[in-house]
């Protein structure tokens, strides 16, 4: 199965996608916001936490899940990327996310993150992986997706000055 041109455009043009890893008929973890890049007709993601990241470990073991962006959800399989694609995927990350601080870009294109590159392969049928929705998650989970990178769910949140109580009003 391949991505449709519309799916490739939508997923590759969005800043972040929400990735959920599945195990059998149940969702293992809440969705994770990750950066995604397009290289040719393929989509790639990387784990900033390296091999220790929980979503990455689960994706390597269970190999299926869902991706969501801009109202579109697609079931996917996670496949290790061909090592020969590293330079092209690095270039795609630099091109798409070059407006972020160099420290972030160096992290996502560094050796640790590059070794976790996964290719997202669309599933042939919608039933190969469970749909991840708030209804499919245990009570209290999934209603608000959180990023380990800050309350705004984006990398730039790390640079935001904490607000004082009087500024919030």
C-alpha cells in the first residue's frame, strides 16, 4: 500500500503529527506529537529520546499504530528505515524544521535520533491497527495530548518564559 498524494501532502506539510502505537486490539500509549518528514514518497519519524523512548520501543516491538494530523487519521506499520536514507532524511528535517533553533535541529539529525528513524507505511486496510480515539482510551486519557517538550506541545515551548500569576489574568 502506498500513500495517496493528498495524504503525503497533508502529513508532510503539517508541523507535527500525533502518533499512537497499538498492540493487538488495544492502544499501548497515549498519542505522541512527533515531527514527520517526507523523502520521496515515504514519510519518516525519529525518536528524540533515542532507543529508550517508550513510544519508539513499542513501535519496534508491535510495528503498528495510527498517525493523525489535521483531522486525517491513518493506520500505519512502523518499519526501520534503510540506513542509506539517512542523509536524505536529515536534509528533509533541515529543510522543513530549519526555522527552529540549531540545538533542536542538531538533536533530530544527530546520531542518536537518526538511529531510530522509522518509515511510516500505510496499512492496506483500516482494520490492521485499532483506531486511536478518546473513546478507545481508558477514562481520563486521550482527552488532552501532552508532549514531553512542554505544555504547548511544541519545541519552542522550552524557550517560553514561565508566566507569573499576575500575567495569567
